[in-house]
């Protein structure tokens, strides 16, 4: 028998949007406000994502933001969705998340991705060397080794704090590369359905088919990302969704901008060709009233049979963003 919405957990993915006419400082205040509400409403975890050189996203110093959010909440898990590991030394990430786990024990998640989280020029500025992501398995293994107890490794270089701490590691993906690696390592897997919808089911199947039980997991555990914009009416939700549509449109135009206010008519903003690209990229988005979102969310669960969903809501108004998560809470909790 298939799962129903109340069978699974729901979490929040926050891209810490910088809105047109605002700034990063305001973005962080709004993220903390939302994290506190998510905790109050019973969401399972609150993740922020690493992006760089993006005028509309404030979460570039991801570990720092995680500390800020964890310090302002009490129980909800806070983590990365994700840290783009090829941008960093595994030792530095072990130390950063060891520090976070030491400050907020039992509440920190470390989600790892292999993409740069930016364009190639920015990736070069971050990494100082070229990488195609194929060294990701070795970087993951190095990071995991730093987090093992010292008596098990006798490493000459040690992650302090970090070693011996049980920090949950997730692998994130938008293709089957990390799905296969997560399966082989017996780690939980999170898939970016919210921007890679066509690969969702194939990647999940790859994970299930390659999963080997580990001391971390006895059976597979999956989480899928989903864009949800919920409002009191379908019409209002469709209007609010034009902000995220403009954001993707500006990305494909290679002109990223702060998150823009919604517009009454996207036909005046994009060409037919651009519209087709944006709609393809966002086709798994769920937009509408409580009734519409509940129906489409269950349909998405029917397809994925995920253990957890992590929700991204990119709307311009903080009040509308809070209302959207509240509507979802009323559906699933």
C-alpha cells in the first residue's frame, strides 16, 4: 500500500533570498523568523544551500548561517542542503561541522553536493583549481575519515572539533552519480526534484537498486526537494509564483538578479522559447490553494514514495512565504 502525506516527514529548504530593494541582513532576519515558525509548526529539519556570486541568494557562507539559525532555535535540525564539497578542503568542513555539532549537539545535518553551486568562473575563484566533480567520492571518504574516532584512524592530521562526532551525512544529487554513491555507502540520499524533475524517479531507483546496508542505515532513506507555493486561492498562488519564474528566467539569460516582485502577466516578460525552458525546469512545482496543493502533493508522493520531502518556497513577500508553509503544515501535519 502506498504512503500518504501524514506517513512522511516534511522539512524546509531555504535559499535565503535577497529581494529586490532589500539586502542580505534582512534576508537572514527573515530566515531566522521562518526557522522559528518551522520549528513551532513541527517541520523536521531546516536546510540552507551553498550558492556563490548570486545576487539573489545570501547563503554563500553556509556554515556560518547554519550556526546563526541553530543559535536562534531550540530543537529543529539545521543543516546544509548542501555544502558543495569540491569547493572546500574536507578537513575544513569536518572542523566547521564539528564545531556546529559541538555547539548544538544532535541537531546538525551535513548534506554534501558535488556541483560548484555557481558558474565556472566563480568555481575557479573558489577552488583555485579545475574540478569536474569526479573526485567527489574521494573527498567524501576523506571527510568521513576525519569524523571517525581518532583511535580508529590514528590520522596525523586531525579534525578538532569533529573527530568522533556522529554528524549525519547526506548525499545530494540532481542525477544518478550521487544516488549510486549514496547507495554504495549506505547513506541517506536527497534528490533535487525541484530543479531536476525528469531525473527524479531514475535517480531514486538507482539509489534503491544499489543500496548496501551500513552502520548508518539498515534500509534506504530518501528525501526529495519540491517547490511549493501555496496561497488562499489558486489565482493568488499563480501570481506569487511569477517571482520564482523570473528568477529562473534571469538565470537562463545569464543575468542573475535579486528576487523580483510578482508580476500580473509573465507573457510580457519572457519569450515563447524562454517560457518553455522555465516551465520544463519548474514542471514539478506545486502551486495553488490548500486543496490543489494537497492533491498534487499526494500525487507526487505516489510517484516518488519518498520518506521525506523538503520544501522550497520562493516568493517575494515574507508574509506570503510564511503563509505558504503554514498551509502546507495544515495539510500534512
